[in-house]
C-alpha cells in the first residue's frame, strides 16, 4: 500500500474539507442543543438560528426561498421523499403515471420500481448514445394521468448533463410536476429555480467535500407532497426527526467553499485526461465531450475488464471505479452503460475517473501513464483484440 | 488494509502463469459468460498415447478471480490425463487459491468450464466421445450445480434454490425459490440460461421466480 493514494473517485464520495469539519465541530460539542422554538432556552435558540442560516445559504445557492428547502439525510432520502411523496399526494386524485429515464441513479430508479409494484405505471425514457433524453419522446410519453417527471441534472457515471430547462418547460405546459436529481452537479453546475421550471430538486453534501449523511430537497411552494418520514414537525412538517445541525452547517460551509475558479480547474484536468486516454488504442469516451459534468471522465477500453483494471490501479496507488458487472453488488453490468449502448463489452471495460478539490494537475499524467501500462498488460493476456 | 482476495489469488492475478497461445494446439476452447461479460480461452497440447496434457495455456478477458483461477488450473492440469483434468472441481481449485469471495465464485467456474470444454474439444476431435445422451432432469440438475448462488458461493442445487425442474420436448423449465426483484435475480437467471441453452436437444429454457419467496437467499447447505 502506497503512502498516499491519488483519489479519482470523487463521484462516489469525497474527502471532507478540514474547514467544513472545523465549522461543524462546535455544533457537536458546544451548541449541541436541538433547535427549539423561539420560547426555548438560549442554546436551543442559538442552534435554531444557525440552522436557519445554513438553510439560507443552501436555498440561496438554488435561488429558492428558505422555507422551500428541507434538510434530509442525503440524496437517497430526498429522492424517495419527492417521488413517494408526490405519488401519495396525487396517485388517487390525479393519476398513477410517472415518467423517468433508464439511466437515473438508484434512489430514483428503485423508488419508482416500488411504486410500480403498488399500482403505478412508469415510463422509462431511453437515452441516446451520449446519454441524452429525447424531448420528443418525453412529450409523446405524457398521458392525462401523468403526475410526475423525474429527469436527473447530470448522470452519475457518464456525466451527461440533461436539458432540464426544456424538460421542465414541457412539464409546465402540461401541468405535470418535475423532479430533478442534482446530486452530482450541485453546485458546480449552477441552477436557479427562479428560472428553471422545476418543482423538486435533490441535493447532497458529501460529493462536494461536505459531510456524509446530509442532503436536502427543494420543494417549490404549493407542491403537493405527503410527508414520508413521520415524526415531529421539523423541516416545515416535511420530515420528522431532530435536525442534523452539524450536518446542515457542514453542507452550507461546503457550498461556500466551491468556487467557479475551482470548478474550472477540475474541468481543465478533465479535458486533459480525456485527451490522454483517447490516445490509447481502442479507447472510447462515454458520455458527451462537452455538455458533461466538469469533473467526470468515463472511458471504455476494449478487450479488458474493469475490475482487473481497478485492482491493478489500486496496487499503483489510484482509486477509480468501473461499470463492469464483476464489480457491481448485483453482478449486473451498469444500467447506465447498458442504457447508452446496450452491449456488455462497453460496460465491461469502462472506467470512471472523477476529480475533486484535492487533486493536482500532475495527477492527470500520473494516472494516464499508469492506465496505459495496465491496459497494455491486461490486453497481453486477453483472448480478444489479436490476430 | 485487507483485500477481499487471498495472497495466492493476488499472486496469480499479478503474475499469471502459462499465459498466451500455444502454436498449433491439439485442442482449444473459449468459454464466455454473456451475463457478466467474462471470457476465458484455454489451449492444450496432449500426448496422443498417454492422453496426458503436456502443455496448457490460457487467455482471459475477465476479472481478478477469473484470471487467478485460469492461471492456477493451468498449473494443476499440466501433466494430468484428460480424465483427471476433467475431474478437477472448483472446490479443489478454490481451496488451492486460499478461498474466493462467495460473490466471485461464478467468475472462477467459467475458467474451469473452459478447461473442461478444451478437453472435450480434444475428445471430439480424436473420436473419444461417447454417444450423445438426451437431456433429462438429472442432466439439468447436474448443470445447475455449476451455477453459483452468489450470496454464499455454493451452487444453486446445494443451497436449495431450485424448487422444480421439468424437461419435455426440448423445453426446460427451472423454478426457483427466489423472487424476481432479488438483488441477484437477473444474474442467476442469465447464468442458468447460459448453462442449459447449449444442451444439444434443448431449444427453450424458462426460469420461473416465486414472488412469495423471501428476498433473501437461503444460506442452508
């Protein structure tokens, strides 16, 4: 094991920034009271004030009013809350049809699958080779019973940015609610709900050097949503449970530390790495070259398998991820890789590299050199790709 | 930091033995798994009098467990007779490798299948094959013993996942005690199809799930 690894799996989670930890610590040790009403004792009032400050920060970043943003335990909870909450609110009253895409992340995908078992019908929009939703298909899929459309801002594996503005416009036109999972893009890809016709937005802290276990849901004023996590009246009675104030402070601090300059730096590394990797024979970029997450690179190498690549890179001190079936918990190839091409081969040799704050420009050449060597080595023992 | 693989597995993964192709092999086979995408090729040189394997090599388009298993079986098969090589079981091999994570056993079975297929390829070419037998429930059951239950790394039959097998007019139906939305349902179905579909007199394979079954796989042996 090498002393320090070069971590290129920031799309899975990130190292927390020390400044985030420093901002959170007092709320474990000093101002640890639960947020109370204004008639409570002073430590509780102080805690409440700081929670609301954190909420203001996150809401401002989204262009939302503070009372339109509820903290949750992360993006999985947020998406469950949005999809199941709308289904419970409108299923009997308006209809039982939901539209989403075939390449959503699991919180959305598995929430709608559960709803399907409970009598809802779901349309899974197919995407093109670059992972983009066809807006005409979306319009065609709309039915009088459609209550909700859920299309992600950015794809977790191949980085594709969806045209959510147009998706939202189509939904607005038909009076259908629109949810977007912005976990992987927020706040590096800016969004403003005053301009974007969206009703529900999932966000999370741990992908931007914030703490794990905190995220949130933007809920546009007036959106019908049945409370899903029953308990006390916290979070505007949208989610019960004592507020995770250190987490909320951590999330807000993490947002404040993300700057456009930093994101541009990640994008430079992204583009340099793509250029280097595509010099390797039989390498192919997954997802679009430009309209993609600023920190995401995903390349498939033919004739070799992802878990083997990953292990060899680990031995050389690099952390990456793959869409190969051999690596997945269900032994199925990545549904995203299958969704954009439908062939196992592309998933089998796919590698995702995701940059973060603690990467340095020299990491690009280091990982590109290492992967070139590993691919050559594995191709030498592969039965494919030879005469 | 403990890796899920033993030192022996990692050693064979890092430095696989007997890699590459043999020029003019006496037999070869490529086995692939559409379910996970792995492929293994095995090449043999066989002494025509003693039927002993004199040379053996492999190539792999697969994961660590696949590469390591293929590597170690080439070591084990060398010098063995065809019959001895065919009799190698994944249990012996897994033991030689210092164990494999349950979920990765199926990747290693593919390497063993490939060695068997190469031996059978030699037997076919040299007129050593006996008559083709018709597929029976027992034949299907034996094949299902090579499909792994990824929860425990033991086969489907042994872990009592196979509720019923019917064989009629080239149609094979396998009923499982597993619900269709189990984590491994898709994988297990594809593996079953892979093992049963190639039988010479089978033209349709269906796998039935049981929605009443718990979504956990039984762990009993």
